């Protein structure tokens, strides 16, 4: 075999006397792969950070919605109790003195 043929073979193929396919990937291909893996890892990390930030904001917003809904229901219940109370007071006043009953009821609640 010529020295040219041997120089084009990898050491294993040269030892075995086989034709070397030289199908190894080049250093550039390995560097490109590593560079792309690194870029992708950074992009993935950034996307995960953004997801966590948005998730945290959504959780905060949901907690606020639930708190406001609870407060709204409390106020509706309170208004209902106040109206029931005022109606009971008006009914009692109406029983005692029908002509003065409307003066004890807040504006807009007397018929």
C-alpha cells in the first residue's frame, strides 16, 4: 500500500488493512453541534424563566380575583341583611304608627 493510501485511513482501518470510509464527523461538525446544544439550552432556560414568571403572575391574578369575588359576595350578603333589618324595623314602626313608618326607612326603601 502506498503511504498516501495509509495517510487517508484512520489508524484502526490501517491496522486491519481495511478500506477506511473516513465517515467520521469533522471537528467543525462537532463544534457546530456543541454550539447549537449550548444555544438551545440557554433558550430553553430563558423560556422556563418566562413561564415561571407568567405562571406566578397568573397565580397572583387568580388569587386577587378570588379575593375580590369573596369580598363582593360578602357585600351582597351584608346588603341583603341590612335590607332585611331595615324592612323589619319599618314593619315594626308601621305596626306601631303607620303614618310615620316611612321616615325611619332609608331613602329609596320606602314604598
